[in-house]
């Protein structure tokens, strides 16, 4: 099973998602949380902090596990996603590599209207992260 992590940034009633590059094998041109693969020897939390720094140049300083989702990735097979709710971080998000072509803060209404989420099954978790303290 492939292990991946995702970061759910919460600010002003919105969550940060990235539009995945068209050249990506998994979920091209889809809105997705910031994250990636867990490398050998890493915990899920360590992988999340590393991936966030690599992809958007910020460093999570306060976070908690939000949920775990098992799914079948058409490109990679059986996968497990661990989502983290990020309450605080250092820096401002920017496109630090070519994983995504755009970053956008989405409200619960935006999430409900989005028809190209990478993993539609976590829509409720994203909205829940925005509505919980």
C-alpha cells in the first residue's frame, strides 16, 4: 500500500488547495491538498512537514491528524492518505516547485461546488476542518 500525506491549511474560513499540474500521473488538473509520499523511515507527520516545505515553502508549527482515507489511485494502486489539519505555520504559501500550477483558498461553498477535487471522498473532512475549532 502506498502511504501519502496531506496538509489541510485553515485560515479565515477557507482551506488552501493546489491545482495539480497537468503532467502529474495521479490526479492531473485536479484540486488537491498539499502533500505527497511518505519516504522510508519517515513518520506521516515528518513526511507532511517535508512535503509542505518542498511544495509551498512554509513550515507547519501546530497540527493534528484529521483523518485517514484508503483509496485506489488509478496511477499507483492501493493508497492510504493521512490528512493533517494545520493550525499554524511559518511563512506564506507560494509555488515552490512544479507539483501545482495554482494555489487557492477555498471556502466550504467553493469546496461543495468544486467538481475536480482529486479525492472527492475527503470533501466532508475538508469542510469539517473549516467548521471545527
